[in-house]
C-alpha cells in the first residue's frame, strides 16, 4: 500500500471519528436540556413567581432541542426551529430581566424590544437569510442585547447598598450564565465566515449550551431554597 493511500485512509478515519464526536456532543447538548426541565417540574411549587417564568422556558427548551436534532438526523432542514427558538428565548430574557430589575421604564422598553425583534426575525426569515438558513443576524442581535442586560444587572448588583451572598443568590448565577453563553455564541457568529467554522461552531456551542443548562438547574435549585422574595 502506498504512503499516499495510507495517508488518505488515515484522514478519512480521523474525519469519521471527528464527525462521530460532533454527533455525540450534539446529542448530549440536547439531552442536557432535560436536566433543568426535570428541576423545573420538581421545584415549580417551591420557586418564586419570577423563576416560574424561567421554569416555563426550560420546560419548552427540550422540545425544541430534540425537534432540531431529530430533523437533522433524518436529513430534514431544521433551521426554522432555531428561528423560533431565538424569538422565544429573547422574549423570556426580556421578561425575566424586567421582573428582576423592576424598573418601570424597562418594562415598556422590553415590550417594545420584543415586538421589534420579532418583526425583524420574521423579515429576516422571509427576505434576508431565509427560513432554511441559520439565523446569524437575529442571534447576533439577541447576543448583544443579552450581554447589555447582563452587564447592567451586574452594575446594579455591585453598586447596590444591600450586600448579598452572591454564591447563594439565584439571579447572580442566571445572569452570569447568560453573560458567558451569549458572549461566547456572539463571537462565534462574528466569525461564521471563517474557515473551519462548521467544525468549530458545534463543539463550542454544545459546550456553552450544556453549561447554560447546568446554570439554569442550579438557579432553580437555589430559588427553591427561599433565598429570594420574588
């Protein structure tokens, strides 16, 4: 067997192993959504009204995750699932932020942002990126806004006169999780045209998604301890 042929077979084997690893990461990323969903079911009666809103989102999330995964495994375009997920996710981020911050003007701003963002997502799906393409533009905009919300939350948290035990404060973990997740995915979307993006994206996104689902679970668990009043 020539060295060139052996090298070609080695490359093919490595590629197959890499694709198998990506498939496993996709599966475990989707499966991790069931962890906070189970926590939401078990702890729903014990959490605050605000965290019950988060519970609703994490209960919807596994349906979207496995719908996208099942469609992909069967060779069916699944981009429309991500379009829908982005709209729902941003709506829940706005609602939770307005409930936690409790600033009257932001309630009106969040409603306006949700409406404008939803309209933009519809226009993007129909006329710009298309329903069958991944929604880089809306995800990028969502990431920027979520990062701004998170930074503002931490600014208020660290400048407040009241001292809190941050490690036991559920919303600290929630916004820390959002800041890490949306910052990571935002930079991924910036480099979506770079070489190797199709290989790098699923790995990093899967890791970030698993981390965020664990943060959701821990947030709900802390919320069930009655450490917060709302």
